[in-house]
């Protein structure tokens, strides 16, 4: 984590941080967005991707996030300062330096991630991976790369949140997230937003 003077300098220069909820697909990012909303954090979403059986409470996504790796001009990010936005892990390296980001990175067992993805793809009649072991290795390499990026760039502050810990200990993990965001969040409401019944693919 950056030193207090460095964080203060960036805060003065670039304004309030953008809260980023990130991780692999099916790692609990939608659950965290729901927690943040319950805790009083304003979300930036467009609801274009509707809820479905795989995510019955919604995806909390913003379509224009998909442009991060296609252009280096993203003036809309300025409007996200002080708010939360969901950005999948492979797009994190494309975020520009001219903002502060507090990244809540969801961690989940890769076997569960892969199994959950397979269930979602099967429900949509889409092809699943023919080589899950190879895909798991790709995810491991990808996560190591993203970790290096997050550690090396001063615009990022990061909090890892294990999905299973959040489900098993919701108040504790909600309190960690609140502290990371500067406190003053409704921890009990955040904890209550976690629905253990939606943890349907377990290792």
C-alpha cells in the first residue's frame, strides 16, 4: 500500500478514488457490488445486462467498460470518482493513470470459478472449455500478471476479498471493506446483502 504522503498527493491531484470491483468472472464481483450498494456506495451501472438464472440479482455492469482495451480516451471515468464500478480483471491494466483507484479484488478457488463458468455456459447452450486444466493454468498466469500490475502502479490501492470468507464471515469481511473505503459504511447492511444460498458451486 502506498505511503500516506503519496496517497495524499494523489488525492489532491486526481480527486476522490474510483472504487473498482474486480476479479475473474464468477468470482463474486456481483455480490460485492450488491454489498457496496447496501453500504451506501453509489454504483455506476447501466443495467443493459439483465439478471438471469446464473446471476438472479443482476450483474451490476457498465457496457462502456468494454472499451478500456480499445482506446486510451476514457473521459467518462472522471464521472466515476467517489463511486463504484465493476471491471473484470483482464481490463485492469488498461485503466489510465490520471485517477486514483481503490480495487476490491475478489478471490475464489479456481476449480469453483471454472465449474461455475461451465454451468453458466451450459445453461446458455454455449461451448465449454475442452481442457479445464489448461484454462486453469491460463487463469493462474493471468492473476500473477494482474497482481504485478496492481503492485507496480501508484494509482492502485488493493484489498483482496476471498469469496468464501465473505460468505462464511459476512460482518467481518464487510467491516474490512468499509475500512478500506475510509469507513462510514453501513457494515450490517453490507453483510446482510450476502445471500449464502447463491453459493451454489462449491469446491
